[in-house]
C-alpha cells in the first residue's frame, strides 16, 4: 500500500477547492499549504512513527507566535478512534481512505475556523530574540525563578511537577490579563528556563536549536526509551508551550509533555 499516494490524492482532492496544494514530504510528514496575502496555512499529515497503522494531523500558520492545533483539539471523539490517543486507526487501503475522508471533513468543518483564529496575530507571542535570550541565559533565568519564587526542586517526579505547575499556571492566568511588556516576557522566560533546566538536571536533557518554517527556537531535547532497542530523541518547546497556555490552551495541554518526561531514562 502506497500511503503517500493515498494521502496526496485524498487529502489533496478533498481540500483543493479551499485552496490547499500539496507542498512536500518532510521528516515523515506530508505537508499541504494554502498561501494567503500575508501568511500561509499548513496541514500536516503523519503516521505514528512506531505504528504506521495510526494516522493523524495538525494545523499551523506562519503567523508569529501562534502555536499549532492538533486533531484531538478539534474533535474530542478522536481519542476513541484508534488504539493511540489522538490518532485514527486503519488496517488496509479501504479503511485508510475512509479515515482520510473523515480527516478532510474535520479540517473543512472545524479546522478552517481554527486556522482563521490562528491567523490573528496574538497579543502574547514569541520571537527569535526571546528564544536566543532563553538559550544564552537559561541558567540565569532558572536561578532567578527559584530565587524569586522560593521553589526548591528536589527531583523530577509527579509531586514536584504538581507544585511547579500550581504556581506557573496561576501566574500565567495573571499574565494573560495584563500587559505583555518586558516584565511579562522576562517571567515567561524564567518559567521556561526553570522547566527546561529540571529536565537537564534530572533527566539528561540539553538545549538545542530547532527550526520550524520561518522560525528558530531553542528547545529541550531528551532521550526516551520506547523499548529495549528503540531510543529516540524527544523535543519540548518550553517557551512555546507556556505561550500556548497564555493563548487559551488548557493546563493539561501545557503539563502533559512534561509529565511524559518522568518515564524517560537518564542516558
């Protein structure tokens, strides 16, 4: 079965009247885009890297500061569609075609509205300068966070994470209501640095450059074991997740990637 051919055909034809065209296959992802006057919309289709019989999508724009929207955020029921949360399951060419057609309907009915919302430049956003500040001064920012808040990390576990996010989520609620000024940016950088440095300290992570379309970020990379023989690099965009929470994503959405790190081994 030629998955790429089926994706290009059914997603391409299903979204063609909306102006989407197939752009490229990159890093395990089929990318469709729609160019508008001042920005571009993206649809990313991909199968689960450890199980090619699970497939999903997410949406994005090149509007500065906007986070991506994943399929499960558009359709709650997707959690029950496959064996893996957030993915659709299929088992042959016919069932894959049905899944792709269903994904097209979700993108058309809920996705375009989400893309329109994502096309409005947010009050709170990130830029390359903030990411470089985070990369160059993450140790100082993390130390400042601990000194200012009195939070003393004693390990990377559920107890500590719960305490950290109780404080961080309350502060994000307040920041979202106020002015997005230099002080607010500084506080977001301190929180991002603190969270990232705990992964560095306790889980063997490190800060690395990561390139998105038209954006440069510095994220935390850590190793995760999916089996005795499969070790992969995982990425967490600490600053991007915090900004996403400021823009209205849930606390669970913010916390989930950090809780997943608990299960990773130190290498």
